C-alpha cells in the first residue's frame, strides 16, 4: 500500500495481505473480520486455532515469542501490506505478588514480540509501501495497578511505534491504536457479570464499552488512503476516556439534596 497514493483497503486487489497477530478471538478477531470485510486477504496468527473461525480469515499457527519461527513465517509470505500487532494481554497481578521474571514475560509478549514481528515483516512492508498498526492500551497512558508490567510495555510500544515511523519513513507508516475497555467474550473476567459490565460502562463518556468491531474499523482506517499522511500517531479508541474521579468527589457544584 503506497503511503502517498495508497488505495483504501476496501478498494484493494485480492493480493493485498494483512497479518493480524492474536487475531483468533476478542479484539484481534474483530480486527481480522474488519479487514476481511474490506476485501483483504487476512492471516490471523496465534498459538492455537480459533474456537469460532471468522469468515474470510485464514489461521496460521505461530508463537510470537519464538523469534526464529516468526522470521520463518514472514519470510515465507509472498507479500505483506499491513501488519497489525495485536497479540498481548496480562493476568491481574500486583507487582509485589510475583518475581521480576514473571513480569518480564508480560513485557516480552506485549513489547518484544511486536518488535520481533515488525522487524521480520519490514522488507515486505518496505517493498509494498505498507503500514504497521500497533494495538496499544490506555494502560500505557496512566497508572495501571494490577497490570504494571503490561502498562509499561504498552507505553513502550507507543514510543517504539513513533520511532519506527521516523526510521522507516517514507516507505512504511506506523501508528498506534490506544484502546480502552472492550466488551469481548472474556469481559466477565475483568468486569464481572452483566451488572459489572453495565456499571463499568457507565464510567465511559459514550456510555458503553467498545466492541471489537470499533477497534477493527479504526485499524482499517489507519491502513487506508484516508490515513496516508498519518504516521507516528496514537489514535485513542476509548469512548472519550475516563471521567476524572475528583469531579465526583468534589463538593463545589453539589446541590442540596444531591446523593453521590
């Protein structure tokens, strides 16, 4: 995809190829589906196949923490136009409840693996004048208690993307999606049942959690000609962010009879 005269993905020829790491469930599946619906050939990489295959998305087994396997995978591709570094995640774990080695594995998955994949994909992307989309998190922009290593890795990912955008220009564009809370099939593990999800949704200015399709649409945009002059940017997909806690704690604007 040429950065100056690129066709949008929905006008792309069949040869256009998109790789979505961790593209078999949750946000990754939403991104893979969005590109497939836009007419791209989509490869979803993960260690295990999807429980529910997505129409138009091919599965490719790959452990992104195995650099030789990653390099072999990308070398075998005939071409590549877009790399979406989505694979990542973390369990809830307070810093003092685990040793440094365990936290380091979180950093490896969320920062080192995207770097490994991007380097392995570079020559393909330079040749096609393609783009990289990093899937970051609001955890990298604010304190992240219970997921400190994850937040630090996502902060590093945004910085890595900004630097890559400078080093790899003008052939390759690199951007980051800063994703907020998303309602996936695993949302109950983070927010509880329906009541918990509803309560958390009320803290978002737009009144709901993101759907995977919301993130997918943003990823397709960043890979399209509509974003041909966007590189090194962070696009926030978080429904307006988080309401500052002090607004609800403050008594300045409280009226008589208000219950908070």
